[in-house]
């Protein structure tokens, strides 16, 4: 087991990473203050892991809340089911909410914990690669609104995060790839050596090699913890974690939630950010291609959806949270391993990026084969 | 104008108290960071003050959200109307939400500000005595759930609170009295000299004497700011602010929200807390009667509703937020001017309190008249 500390003053917390941590009956209880526990999970995850988790919580009064699975349920109506369960079972202010599942479960359970009786204890047990390396670190919680993703929520830190790498064995390959989009992102924005490591190990990661997964998760969480620790409320550097996300959110919104996985949209969005960084002259075409090739080898889409034109992107990006005082801010790369947030770019260059031929770009970035 | 500072480290904020502060066009803008402002108010308050407030915000983009009036609308459905308006008008993360109205508006607008895009700026302009002396100070925000009052919310501090004492001229006398219940509470729990001042000035307060109101509001806010500053998240001393509230919430729940005003329920609940403190031997019968008499002179009920028996109280109090690990905690008086939170009392004594003859007690506490 590896332990990592996210340093946020009095809201600091540990992240534990290792195989089969779910079965430990002495790790979790250390982070539970009261006698009541509410496990929030979904219909897909509960048959796999709920019983094992409940078994490790002998001695506590456990309430299970099993929600429908999917981003389309990340709304107030589903959140209300958590409150209904907590109140019906008379959970008091010392209760602990445990999120068992992917990013949607983590976001909803976290917002429920932040809001129930104005805030109760919260523990994350992320079971997808995406939530393990991204949404379980940093305290962002929330739900969607018909007019925008993650528009309602709270910054709320967990008491602890428990990452059981063995849970990835039950994850569909498409979702594993989606998680790798965020892993690759850390290399691109702040850790160039990690990018090289990923190029060497991408096959092992897709093949579920546990040691490789543990290493990739640890380095990703470290990168995120470092950035979040420096800027908890996203006033500056934290925004670089959104590389590819502004373009990606436009893709998700346009396709309808759930058609493209979040990581898939981020992957295509990252390719667009790489291309724009190249057009600005900050990175070379071959550096851009290095990023595109790695995303492609991770099993991710590197071309935006064919049904979207530049105007579609511009319309959706206008309501993005990265808009401040009407100005669109984008995360771009100064070089491989260093990102910046800027609204200082010519509009024509953004439009050229939106109109670029990504099919051709994807072909060019493919590794040259010799007969 | 009087200015008071609530000291909460980096979340400190000022409270301004004075006549006709609503018309000042230079006070408010100092606390608005961006260009967008959303005024959240209700159907009763908007015809009275919305136009004046909007006029003082020339130069800002103002969105008005007019909600239905009443505690029965303090729920998710109404909260959603705020989010709908903010998103439709494309408010970004630098927007400022202003609550213009009573406690229900403050609680809902505050929770909306806490949750919109995970937290935006917030200013309170309370227009009822109750919200001026209580709910605008301390950062408690939230909504009700069918299974309990204020069960969903956040601790969220405003940037500033603006109290215009002239707005009390449009408040129904019954609501003025309800506000006085909380004013009297501060005397009982932490300021015995203030209790004497109130006995001398209760007539002027009910007669809307502006100087008396300003003094009562200032001393109440000072008392609350002192307590909240010492214990922001209600782990200890802050709970003493709930004198009469555990009994009072039971009354509100049993009668249905809105039948008894919050302050009225708190008044009857305070009488029960006074009686229980007397039964414990902490205060004398004549000290208890001093409290009961002052509440009665303020125009408040001092007898619990006739349709509630001891079992009704016990049932409703079991889901109160003051229950921890199954133990009911009550705010009681060690002496006039000093409250304590305790679960260390015999169950029989609680039942004797619930079964006491409050009609007789109310008669006995009346000032003796000589022919």
C-alpha cells in the first residue's frame, strides 16, 4: 500500500493506494468519527463490491443507498434519494458518507455530504480509473443542471480516499481508456518525465498490470494533489487541470451527456488544445504529435465528432465556467510538461483551431512503420 | 450608521446598521467584485424595495429573481428557480447574489450562492427583525426537506450584511414580535444587562422607535457575532443560540410549517427551557417568570399549543439536529444571562417539563396589579 498526503491545512487528508484495500477492516474505521455510515453506490457497482465493503464495517450502523448508474442521473432528483435515505434512517451530524463508485457517485455523494445538515464526514472509494486519478482528489463535488454540467455543487474535502487497484479488473476497457486520458493529461501539463514513462508502459496499463497501474495512479494523484494544494479554490494554477476540458465539455454537451465518455471528450479536446498550442508557436508539430499518438495508443478518440462545426463549439463554450467577465479562457501548453491558462489569443487562431483537419492530423501522428 | 465586524479570519465580514441604507449607492458596490448581480427576493418584498435597491446598483448587470413568499416554499423546487435564472442570464463565477427579504430568502439565496458554480459572492439585506438579528449573522444557509427543517444546506459567509432599520415599518406587528423572541433570547443566554434594557424598552420597540430598534439590533448582532466568532461550525458554544429551538422546532413541525411563526414557536419553546432550568434548580421561579413576562409583553405566545402532548414533543425532537449518537441535547440556563448545552438530565425531568401546566405558569408570571 502506498500513502499520499494532500496538504490543505486543517482539511488535509490521506490517499491510500493498493491492491484489495477494500477488504481491510482496520483502515476505514480510523476515519469514521461516529457510529453511523451511509454507503452511496450505484446499481452496477453494488453487486460487485457493496457486500465486501459492508463486511469491513462491522460494528457500524450501515445504510446503503443504491442509485441508478450514469451521468444522466447526476441531478437533483437522484441526489434527493440520498437525503431521503439519510433522513429516513435518522443519520445525525456525526454520520459518515462513503462514496463507492466512479466520478458520478463521488460527485453526488460528496455534494450530499457537504449539504446534509450543512456538512458531514465523507470518504471516497473510487472504483474507476478516471475517479481514482481525478475526481477523488481535490474536493470538487456537484450535480448537473439542464443548462450546464457541474453547475451546482461545493468544494468539499474527504476525510480519506481509498483506492483499491484491484477494482479496475471489473472496469470495461472503454472506461479504462477514458481514465487514461486524465493520466496522460498530468504528463502533458506538469510532468514531462511521466509522459515518457507512459509511452513505455501504455501497453501494460491497458493490460491491467497492477504494478503499472499503481505507479500511474500514484504519480497522477501526486500531480493533482500538488496542484490542488497550491490552489484549492481554483483561482489560478488549478485551472490547468482542465486541459482539453473546455473543448471536451462542448463535445459532451453537444452529443448529450453519456454518448461520449468524459475521458473520450477530454482526449479529443486535448488534441485541439495541442493543435492550438502549436498554432501559437508554443510547441512543435512533432511535440503535438507525441501527445496525439499517446492518446491514440491509449485507445482514445483523437478527432472531434464529425457532427460539430466551429459555431457549435463557440456556442457551448460561451457558458463554460472558464468564462470570466465574458472572456473565454483556455488551458494551453507552453511546452510539453507545462500548461498555462490564457484568454490572450486572437479569435482567428481559435477559429482556425476549431476548423483544423483533425482526421489528417491523426493520420500524420501515427508512428511511421518501416517494411 | 453603525458598523460591526464579524471576525472569522479570512471569511470576516462587516454588518452595517442604519436608517435608509438601502438608498446608498456607494456602500454596496464596495462589496461586489464582478459586473453581474442577482437579487433574490419574494413577491411580498419586491414591490416594496426591489426598485430602490436596483437603482442603487447602476452600472451593474442586474438579474432579479422573485420567489413565492413563505416557509412552505423553502425547498429544492424554489431553489431551482434561482439556478435557472442565474444560468439563463449566464452569470459567471464572479457574480454576486444579494438576498433581499426575510430569513427564508436569506437561507435560500445563501445556499444558492454557496452552491452555484461551487460558490459565488453573497450579500445579505435582511428586511425582517428576525433575519436582521438572527439569520443574517452566522453563515447558516439551507432549505427544508419533507422529513425535517434546514436539513440541507451549507455554512457560507456573506461578503457583507446591510440592515436598513426603516424596512421594519412595513413589517406586520406579528412578525415584529416574532423577531423580538430572538432579541430576548440574546439577553437570556449571554447578556443579563441587555435583558434589563429590554424590560425598559419593550414598548418603544413594539412602537417602532428607530433609535430603540437600532440599539436592540446592534446588541443582538454583537452577541451573535461574538458567539459565532468563537465557534463558527457549531461544535460547542454556538449551540446555545438554539435556546428554545429544540422545543420550538417540534412545535413548528407538528403544526405544519407556517402555522406558528418561527419566533412564536421559539418563544413557547423558551418558556419550556426556562421551566426545565427551574426544575433543575439552576434558576428560580421568579427568574423564570421574568423571562416569561418579557416574552409575553413582546406580544409572543408563552404556552405550547394545546394540541401537543409530551409524546408529540419527544417524537419530533428525536430527529432534531441537536441529537448526537441518539442523545437529545438541550440548551438550558445556568442562570439568567448564561446558557449551557447538556444531555445530562433525568428523562423524568424532561417529561415533567413537557407535562407542566403552562397556562397556570403564564397566569402566575403576569405582573401583580394593585387596585
